[in-house]
C-alpha cells in the first residue's frame, strides 16, 4: 500500500512541478515582453510575487482547514513492547473457566456414525 501512495505522491509532485515551472516561465516571459525585455528585473519580480501569493494561499488554507480536534488527545506510548501473540484472556483463566464448551463442529463430528 505504501508503494502505491508513494507512486501517487511522486506522480503528483512531478506533474505539479511541470505545471508550476510552465506557469512561472509564462508569467516571466509575458511580463518581460511588455516591460523592457530580459535585461530588466520586472519579469522575475512578477514570477516571485506569483510564487509568494501561491505560498501564502497554501499557508492560509492549511491554517483554516487543519483539523485540530485530535491535537489534545493523549498519544499512545511505545515504552512497553506489546506481545503480538497475547490472548484476550490469560491461559490460566481459560483453564479455570468451567463454561468453556466444545465448538459445535466437534460435537457434530463425534455424533456421526461411520460404518466400516
């Protein structure tokens, strides 16, 4: 699963980079065409302000839409190793429990009379 998520993330990153570079280059070229050519700084300044505006918009979006409802909940601690084979009831309690019966599958198998 993590490989699929990583592939999607990298694909989005590469596509976003290509679109972002194309947008910045287009803005820079169009401003330079109308304001003095490539020797002037107006095109690069316009591209910088475009990127600054996009970054500010992202910051504001994260500030608004970030879910803070789980920030105050205590986080799990990992100082005690957990036994993955741990049962829900210790085996001593299982042996002392008199209400434990055989599963129905075993009862039916014992009742079957097989003629030899």
